[in-house]
C-alpha cells in the first residue's frame, strides 16, 4: 500500500470511520466510501487519461472532489481547480494555458465555458458521475504507486496584482506541509475541521483538509460560506479546527448567535491571507475562549510556512510567528545577503514545501527559485527573538516625489487612530508626484480629513502621508475573501473624487 495514499490506508485501518460529512446533502462518507469512489473514478479515467494530463474542475468544494483528488494521485494526473467567480474570458485564458485533457463542471457554471467548450473535452458533473457508476471497478489501491515528485495540483494564483500564473503543487509538498501543520497544531484522528474555503485556492485543500485526511480525522464540508451556518455547525458538529480569514471571522462575530454559541470544542482558529486586528483576536479569545493563531503562507510554498503560538498572540502583535519545523526562512537584501534582526528585506523560503515551478513559465520559475530558495517578493523583518513580521510587498512600494513609500507602513499608523477600523493604501498615478497614496478607510465612528492629517502629522514623514482619503462602508474582496487592491483602484478611477469627507 502506498505511503502517500492516505485515504486507502485509513480505509484499511478504520473503514467505517466517517471521513467527510456533506452539510449540503446531509450525506456521510466513510474512509472506505471515499476509497471505493476513488477507485471507481480511476477505473473510468484510466481508459482515457495518461500520466501528467490535467483534469480541470469548475465547481464548489465537495466530497466528490476529494475522491477525484485521490484518483488523480493514483493515476498521476494533475487536478486543476479553477475559480468559478472569474469571467468566461479569464477562464478561457487559463484553459488555454493548462491545456486540459478533461474539464468537469457543475451545471451552475456552464456559462463560464461559453468561449471554450468546443476546444476541450468537457462533461457535466452529473453526467461524469453516471459514467463512473457504469464503469466496473477493477483496481485496488495497491496497484498504483504515487510518485512524490509528481504534481497533484495546479493552482492559479489569485492575480490581485498581475496575470495569474499556474503553480505546480507536488505530492512531496503535500506530505511535508501536512507534517508541518500536524506538528504545529497537534492534529490527530480525533480532530474535526469545518471546510468553508473554495477548492481553487491551496488553502481550501492544504491548510486543514489534506492534513486531516493524513491523520484520519473528519472533514465537515460547507460549500458556500454563510456566517450563521458556520456558527451553528461549529457548535453542532463539535468542530476542533477552523481556518478563517480576518474578514470572515469578523463577519461571524456580527450575529447574535455568536454570543450564545458553545465553541468549547474549538481548539484553534488559523488565520492568514492578511493582517488580523487585535480587536478580532481579543473578541474570540475573551468572549469565546478560542485562540486565533495567525500565520503566513503562499500558493508557491506550504501553504503552512509560519505560525504564531497562542502564548504570544498579544505580546507579539502583528507577528506571523516563527517558521514551521521543516521550513527555513531568511531575510535578505537586494544582493541576497542575510540581514540582521530589525532590518527589512525580502523574505525567502527553503524546504521540501517549495514548488518546483510555474506551469509553462520557466522565466518566472528562474526569477523566483534560486539555489533552492524561493524568493517571495514579500518584505519582512525579524526581531531579536526570531519572530517574523511582514512589512508589505516589494511590488507594492511606490515612488512619490522621488521618495520610496511602503503602503503597509502608512496603514499601520492609520490603524492606531481610534476611528479607523481598516485602512488600505493604494498608489495611483499623479502628474505632479509621479504617484500618490490614496487611503481607503473603514471607520467605526465619525472623523474628518483634518483630524486624520493632524493625527498623522507627528507620526509619519509628510511625504509618506496619503494625498487623498476615501471612506468606504465595506471593502471589495476577492473570491478567497482577501481585500482586492485591483477593485480599490478601479473604485478610485471610477469616482475620481473624495468620498465621505
């Protein structure tokens, strides 16, 4: 039996144990159910696919996708989950890039294939399942050898600042990421996670789903995020581990049922993707006795790279923690030299959790991976105790009047103002300065531009201060729940005027 075929192993060890509960249909699937479903898919695909072929899926997360993932492992196929919130044109571009041998799609997203349907073999999910049922199972897990170096996923990056690139994710990365996550959080077969993340992002698979499968735990799946349903099922299903972005965690706290729900089984919430406020951390900690553990990850590595232990959550604010067990981090200058504590530079990563590269993009691969180190493009520093802090993106830096400005530095100062709940700085073109900073703000009480400028006067150099302020009730977010800087730029260009002051 293959060491990387975790579903088949647990099907042998504990065949009757529930592996996945589908909250949309009310169905439960044991590890044996998943194993048999995977083998049925294998029997059908084996006649039509060859090792290395790409299988694109355009659908919400489900137990079917977990079985398909297992089948792709066994056959050496690459699973490519595409973002169903994209336009048909964007989907078309990604299909052209990855050249799939098969596209499986939910009928709800058929319109996304309007530009591409005749270019590739495609099938509705319902029809695919019928084909699988009609195909006689003829394989056992022991008949397949999963190659650790083979890609199992191709994830397209979100493209919030540039054209999405396809990131290869191997079985080896899967294993070492699971091991890192397990060691940091003490995951066991007794753990239960609530899956609320989409399948087109690495976190939807590799923050908790695949580590839980590795450890023989239970996955409770909610294909569409609904804050009230999350609250209900956190309590009812006795969830022990949850991944939630700061925006999601804040939304949950807005409902009355949050304050009365029993979350006593919830050991940790893992948060990432963007900075989480002290207010959110304290509300979950002191009202619900649940610790939030911020961390850092990215599609090209891990995604579990760092974790901040709950003992330091309030004494090391804004830290992303320390590197996981089998991960090496360094902060370097432009020449690649390691920087001392307290100095800001580029964060680079080394370990078995680093991608072998980008699909059909050797230039980007060579630019990012040098001497086995992945250069993230993220600016970071570390303190004297080895805790790391993100300082922004190298690409986010802009030059205004000849001066280098890092948006995250300005944002951190604005967050100190009692009226500011969230601040995002976006650079826009300017005839006088070359570029100028526009501050998009969400506030919790009334304030004014005059008051904000007075507040910033002694805290930031004048050239770093935003030239304009835009007040928003809500920030636009990506399909993954992160604030979309592209949409903020579009909002500014559409209005071309100050809002709210």
